[in-house]
C-alpha cells in the first residue's frame, strides 16, 4: 500500500483530534485506527495508480534479471483471486510477483447475463469492469479479515499486560502486506471503434485495472486466439486503439499504467480491409504486401466488381472471399507477427507484447523475440500458457523429435502422434524428460524469449470443473461423506487453508469486532463458544 502510515503515526494523528481517547459519541481512538488500517484503499482508482507502480518496478527488476519474471492465474470470481493470493502468501510469505489475470474468455463463458458464451466479444461490456471490481472487493476483504485478527492479538496482549506481545502485534500490523496485487485485464479487441475502446478502458481503470491487454483482431469478428477464423485489422487501426487505452490511463491519472499489445497474426489468415498506402514503405504498404494476390492476365482478366492494387510495378488482384474478407499469403504469419510487434512498441506506445501461438514451443517464441529485439532491445512479453494446448502431448512430441534428430532413439522406440499421451509413457525416459521441461518451461521462456509475465488464462475454469467432478463422483457414488472429507476438508485442514473456517473467511469476526466497537458488552456476537468454527485451527 502506498504511503501507508504506521500504527503509531495514525494513532497519534487520531488522538490529536480526540485527546480524551474517544469521540463525543463514544467511539474510541483505537477503534478508529483499526478501521482506518483495515481500509487498505479508499477507491479502486487508487489501486490502479498504486499497482501500476508495482508493475513498473517488477518490469525494471526483470530487465535487470530475467529470473525475476511474474506469474498469474486467470480468475473468474473474486473468491478465486482471493484464495490464489492467500495460497501464494501462505507458501512464499509474500504475494510479490503475483498478479491476477482477468480473462475475456471466462467473462464470456461464466460471468455474463447472456449465458455461457464463446470468446467472441458477445458478452456485455460492463461484465468485465464488474469482475475487476469484484476481485478487488475480495482482495480488500482479505486484508480486513487479516488485519482484524492482528488487532485482536494486540487487544489480547494489552488485556494481559504483556508488553512484548503488544510490541510484536504492532510490528505485525505495521509490516502487514496487502493481498491487493495488479490485474491484467483483457479488453478483447476494444468492443467497438477507438472511442468505444477508450470509454470501456476508463471503466476498467476505475474498477482498479492498471494493465490493459488488447488484441489486433476485428472487434465485431473477434475469435478466441486458439480458434480458426481470426481476422486482423490494419496496423494503423490498431495503433488508434492503443492510443485510446493510453489516453484513458492518462486521463484517470494512472500515469504508469501498462498496455499489453496482443497480436493474433500467427494464426490469423484474414484481414478485414485493404488500408490506403500514402507512400512506399508506410504502415499500409507493409501490411498490404502480405496479401494473397493473383496476376491480371488475358486468361485471368478483371471482372465486374473486382479490386486491383498496384504492387511491385504492376497491378494485381487481391484474393477476396465471399464474405468480403481478404486472405494473406500462406506461411506469412511469423513475419507479420514480428512486424506487428515492432510497430506496436515503436509507434503504438505499447509497453509489452503478447504473441498468441498455436503450440508451446520455447524455440519458436525465442526466434520471433530475437527478431523483434533487433529493433527494440528491451521488448518484453506476456505469454499465455494456455489450457488450449495439450501440454503433455506437445512436450512429448518435442522431446521425441529432438531425440530422433540427435540419434538418441529410433522411431520405433516411441510412437508418433496422439498415442504418446497414454499413461503408459508417464514413467518412461521420454515422459520424465517432457515433465522436466514442463517444470522449467516458464523459467526457460522468460530467460530466452523475453517473457516478463507468465499466465494461464483459464485454470480456475478447468480446476472448478475437475474438482466438482471429483467430489460428485465420490459423494453421489459409494463414498458419500467420506468423499467430501477426504477430497476437501482434510486437505484444507492439513494445508492450513483458511477457508476451512468458512464463517471467518467471509468476515464473521469482522462483524463481531464492529458490534463490540459500537455496542461494547451489549454486542451479540457470532463467534462465541457455540460457534462450530472453533473446531478448526486458525490458519
């Protein structure tokens, strides 16, 4: 938290206003101080401004040392985000270097009023801002619950007259690290023209987003990056969207806000329109040169309604589909990606890149980034460790191909194709090598391919599906209550997952504390002797 006052500073400030130790209405100075410290941020716009600074510092640290990459998981509810950050803090003692990714796919699939929808920008715009707001409400509540517990320790120490315990409690309060972390928010292709992009960007920023991720697809024809039928826009069109995002950040005072420019050109074989070139080598000319064209000849003359463009000293016909879209030449995706990225950084003002790929291959990404870095030496990426990849099969195929080339194995040793996915190969030399590469994939891609931020877009979607299936199979099958206890509760208790005390997790102790603040001995509290949550140890 930026400019957070210590317990002593804040208490002195409040006590100066109320020398008697309480307000005329009987509210104590100590209670005011506690609530002030529990309120980690006044507004979510303050969060955006603060988290932008956090992210910029992390980017600078990565530039100096590529092992300092950051990570996130895509979360489709505030509770998922809260539990993720709590887990990281429980494991590492800090949440630094951890972000939340807000996936447009999961908003479309799970969080809109129109039902479960594909990732095609069909969900209402407000659902994106609403989810950002919900996530930060949940993360701030985690702060409130944790700080309330620390103040309970302080009160107990004072009640018992233990000055050492009192000092430790105050130190714990002052050194408390917030659960609030940066959000990278997916704004899809902007949900409309550049003005619509700007208006939506402002809403995401006001909800707390310090980083906006936007892609170069046509807004009204947007597809998931791992599906076919993607259509890109000319580069000058995308630059206008990037400027719209920058203006939104600047207007809202998020001066250090981050823009992630995503290119889908590797898998996009179509464009919506042919931009107008004003001079050789301009953005339009560099985009048009990749169009699939046909020579105009006596055998292939111009027909009514066809278009012609002048290229390399002659008129040619750009191929055009029945829907009016223009295809690119086959095999040009990689070159277009490299050009996209350089333009997005040098002329679009983007801070980071996102290259959507069809396979998780470190060599492939590194090869493209090396080309980009010839023009922009400090180019950095956000990379989607996507659940759309069959990671096991991809990595096993990569190992097999490499070992065949090196002569380490023969083709007969391991099957080619989908059979490699079988559990039979889990404990084989090839299977173990593939798993080892999976374990170090993010480290490798960050060191070799400029990946500052590694994320998984849809993990909590798949985790929820798997976990509910696992519990349901046992609970509605033979195991009944044993299924719940074995798969959920015992694991929560033994791992120290605070959600096992579900009443405490959602703020029942906060309510008790507030009742005491306003009612004293008259407070009717939920956390008394008969509360069954007392059966569980605290986190």
